[in-house]
């Protein structure tokens, strides 16, 4: 009988260890270990992301959109070459800051329908039809326009002419048959854009959402971590497939289509991609090692990349490499300089794998975005 307690003890120990092996010793590749995920201060991480990445992005976007509204008003009033150049400078500042804020199109941005009302691809025919109409141009008129006739890219269409240059733009604004209506339309579009940008910034700095964002600190489908990760995957897929793939001819049998590049009229395609990648770097790496973004959580989880290095380091390095290759008008010149664009797309593909496959798995979030391209 004296051996019974010892046998029971050994039996219980075996059962305990077996249970621990099943529940507590998951390899990192199977997702975040619950104990490690639970011991990381995710609210502090989300607070850093909110205050150091999201809010500054929308603040800059709002400021630039307000500056664009002022510049466009001056252009409408006097329409000189200098007025046009100033408006173009303000437009570029707005477009670049939109590319920083575009990563955060959930929450208030989704409620405000910001992605479509600001970032929809321009349709020249729809815009020209609006210019040919006789309905007075006011906010009600803008509200009834298709999203392809307003926002960042509609303004670009009216402010730039890749073939005729600024002289052609000024002619349309001063002596063209619809010059007065064109100027009024520019003012209305810039005003609408400014209003929307200000509303988005306000929603991230007041009201209930900023707190809700921090409080949703889990990794379920409604968590802020899930929203941020899915937004990152969607953004990198859009760069790979649409902003690089379309100009390269990936959807056209390999025939280059430079005119489909985002930023083609203004010659800013590469700069816009660079702004998007820098925004992703701010989200994942954070502004300093002492104030990390999502990469801080990956480090806490001990996440390794397929190459054996810390996943956080792999993400940071690959984003930095891609950003260094996204320069100026590179994508719009795809028919003249194809290889650098292919190299950039390959860089972005590597980021896609790191985020879409590895980071999603390590963080234990559900990927709800699916582009169905098989990557």
C-alpha cells in the first residue's frame, strides 16, 4: 500500500505533462502561444499605433487637403501658370498623405465611405459628362456624382495633362468651351475632399472610436489587430496586382499598359507606391525600436520567418528594400524601363508572403481579405 501514493503521483504527473504538451507547447508555426500573446501589452501597442501612425496620417491628409482646397480656389480665381503649379504641388502633397492614410480604411474611414469617395480610380468619360451637364455645381451635385468622378484621381485628371503639359491644362481652364464650369468643378471637388479628410481626422481624435480601437486588443475577426493585418494584406496585394501588375501587362498577356498606372497623368506612380510602403513600415516597425508597432508583438511571440531570422526583421528589411526601388515615375515608364518595375514587383511579392502567410499565422488572426490570385 505504501507504493500507491507514489504510483498515483507518477500517473498524475504523466497526465499533467501530456496535457501540457497538447495545450501549452504549440510550435510557433501553429499560431501565437496563448500564454505569450496574453502577456503582451496589446493595448499599449494599439495606443502607439493609433497615436504615432494612424492619427498623424489622417492629420497630414487633412492638412494637405485643406491646402489643396485653398490652392484650387486661387487657381479658379486667376488661373495663372503659377496658380496651376501651386495647385499641383498641393495635389501631390494630398495624394501622398492619402497613400499614408489609405492603409486605415476601416472604422471611421469605412463609415465615411472614404476609400471609394476619395480613392476611386477616375473615369474620364464620367468626369467629362459632369462638365458637359448644365446642373449647377454645388455640394448636392457632387454628392450625386459617381465615385469615379470625384476624389483624388478626378482632381488629378483635371490638373494634369501628360501629353499637352500645363499649357493644355491652362487653356481648358481659361479659354476652353467649359472653362468656367471646369474651374467650378475643381473647387467643388477640392472642397468635398477637404471636408471628408477633416471628418476622418476628427473621428480618429474624438468620439468613441479611438478608445474602441485600443480596447479591441484580441486577435479575433473584430479585433483591431485583425483589421490592421487584413488592411496590410489588402494594401500589399493591391500594389502587387493593380498598381504594378496592370501596368506590366499581367492582365493583358504581358503587353505593357503604362496608362493604367496610378499617378500616370501626374508622373508620380513610384512616389505614390513609396508612400504606401512607408506607411506600412510605420505600422509594423513603429517609429523607433523603443516604440514598435505590430513587429513588437511578433518579437514577443518569438516569431521566425521561413528563412530562420526574426519575422519582424524580415518584414522591415523587405519593406525597406521595396521602398528604395519605388522611385518617381518608374511605373508610368514601364514600356521604356520594364525590368526595374519587375524587380519592384518581386520585392512586393516577398512582402506579400511575409504578411499574408507568415504574419497572419504567427498572430493567429483570420485572413478575411482574399484576392483569389493563389498567392
